[in-house]
């Protein structure tokens, strides 16, 4: 019987500027988190973020910021 969880990735549903999107985060460790993919509700896929983040919350905030910038650029 396994007595621990080994969760390496997480799918989060987030909102920014009234739009929903999904973020795939990869947990290398508690202090090393990557955003590997962003998917808008329309199905558009944005690339993952190149940085590593010190926590899941920091990674999710960076994902929100990246989507916000992308939406602003779309006009």
C-alpha cells in the first residue's frame, strides 16, 4: 500500500478579465513549479512560461498575468 501521494502536475481553471482559461502546472518540488501550458476557453493554446516559480500560487499568478497580457494584445 502506498502511503504518500506523488502528484507531479495539476490542472487549474482560472479567470482573468472575465475569461476562463486552463493552466497546466508541473510540480518539480514544492519550491520549483513550472507553467507548462495555457488553454483559453476558445480552445486557443498559448505556450508555457519559460520561468520556474517558487510556489504554486506564484505560478498561477504568472499564468494569469501572461493571459492578461495576451488578451490586451488581441485588442
